C-alpha cells in the first residue's frame, strides 16, 4: 500500500500517529471495496483526495495545538511579569503543563512532583525553572517571543503559517502594538512561496547582474501580508545571510499576489530591484558631492578657527550638525547656511553664542546670526576698528591680555558705528560649558575713527 501511495504523514508534516494509521487502514479498506466492484462504486481518486484533505485539516489542528504553550505564555503576561523566569509558580506550572500537552519533553513524573502537595514550593520552583531551561536555556529575558525564536528560528525564517498565527495571537491579546503589517496565509489561486522566491531571485539577478552562484549564498525570508495602507495581499522576499543569531539583508523584492515585481517606496520603503540599483548609483554620486561639501566646510571651519581661537589654544567652533541647540531651538537648517555649495550639516555653526560672538561681521550676516549692516567702502575695516578700540582702552590703563574682541556694526541716529567688546572666555572645568563675559566696550565712528565711548561695562564695575 505504501509503495502505491504517497506517505501521508510525510506529505503533511507531523500529525497523530494513531490518526495516520487509522487513515491508512481506511484507505486499504476502500481500495478493497473498489476492487469488489460494488454497485455504487466511488472513484478511488475522489476518496483518496477527500481523506487527504481530512488529514490535512487534522494536521493543521495538531500544529495549532503544538503552539498552545506559546499562546499560554502570551496570556500569562497580563497577570505576571513579562519575563518568564520572573513569573510566580502557578503561572510556570500552567506553562509547563501546556508544554507537555504540546508534545515537549516533560515527563509525567515531573508533572506529578510539580502538582504534589508533599513537595515544597521552593523545590517546585527549582524544578519548574530546570524544565523551562531544558527547552529554552537560562536567558533571564525569556518571554513568548524568544520562546518562538528558540523553536522556529529567527523571525525571518518563520513559515507563512507561523508568522500569520503568531501575529494574529498578538493582535487578539493586545500585544502587537501599533504595527500596520498583517501576515496572511496564501489562498487558493495565489502563487506558491517557491514561485514568489524564484521570481524575486530572477528580478535581483537581472537588475544587479548577480549570478546563480552568488544568489546561492543567500537564504530567502518570505512574507505574504497586507497593511492598513494597502489591503491587497502582497509578497515580500528578503534575501539574507544569517549572522550569529541575526541576519543581514542584501536584497528585498516586493511582488503582487500574482507574482509581478512591484514597489512601494512611500509605505514600505521597497523599490523594484531596477529602481533600487538606480537609487544606489544616485546615492553614491550624492555621497561624493557630500564629501566635497564636507571638505569645503572643514576648510571654512579651519579658516574661522585660525582667525581667533587657534592662536589662543582653543577650538570652540563646531559644525552646525554637531550643535546641541539647533534641535532645542527648532532652528531650520537650510536658512542657516545659504552659502552655495556648502551642505548645512558641514557648515560652521552660527547658532551657539560661544561661536558667533567672535565671528566677523561678514560671517554673522552670511549665516544670518543677526541683521547688522555690512561695512561699506568708506568705512574703516573691522580689524582697524579693533586696533583703535584696543588702543583707547590700553591708554586708560586697562589690561586686555586675556580678553578677546567681538565686533558689531549698527546705526546710531544716522551715524555708522562699530561696537567692539573685549570678552573673557570662561570654561566650566566640570562640564566643559563656556560662558562669554563682556568686560570692556568701545564705540567708535566707522568713518572717522572717532572714539565715542571706551569703558568698563557696568556689570563688571
């Protein structure tokens, strides 16, 4: 009989041995009846198909039963800690009972000891932990998800049935979060998993010029799913390489339920292999441009540092991308760096007071740190203004040796003037923060060099 027919147990996976034997016996009897040519003869093929479908249903039920202990672990989270080894003893006992019912190696003797009133709870607790560790290891963070990983492998390796069942259980029990992804099992009329993998592989090989030999190094993780944005089932095939308990995905292909290669960049971030290849080429080009922007930005940064801080042993300038205040102040990046060809992330920061105080007027205006007027042709230069201001204060006996000048311009009742401050830079030795304290100030006419004011600031008097 087994030589004439397919082995139903191997065809459908694990099912109850007694049930399989009963089905085989029934098939033998039906074959015998057919050979006896009864009046109302039923075609052997029809009978076989019907019984095989019954067996398939029984196998599916058996698989669900075998996963009952994982569902139990989900249920018990509501009344216990997330991690199983932190559970109270009754919860562990319920889990172990379902593990045995699902066919896992838990002996009747162990169950009797766990249920016995004569065994102290401390001994039961120890035995329960030993049973759980025997199957799942001693990971202190063990919970229902890692249980499934121990039994089925990494999530990317799960079968379509395992994915659909597991996440459906999570949704029913409020454990799935806000994810919009819903795993499904293909229906009659959908292409097979094998067909989806083959078509995805062909698309990758064509777009990226990958050989069969190269593709052989990858495994395929397959999903059949819908999302809350797109409710028509689709396939996603990820070609990956396992890496010590995790995986590295090399190619991802999205297909319609009929098997046509498609893309969904907005919702899923998945392009067709052809468009993904083009995007990679474009990204490589942009990376080169960004390297150039970064180089130019660094040159500008070095130039600005050399003006003031470098010669005094300090380096307070930093890039806009590194500024801790940009996000805090919700300052837009683009307007802060209008200089053509300089990428905002690699633009010297115009935000922090530690930096822009000492920037030139041109840089302050250039990076929109303020609305000061730029020096005109008939003005003395900012450097000349600093020189005149320094002389005016030194002539009054002030010591400026440890102070640094900052320059501003403004209009004073129709008169163009420079305001020069000589500031102390004070660094906190604990947290490295910097405070700028203006000690002296000088105001002078930007055209005539006339000193209008030169004094110690009132706050430092």
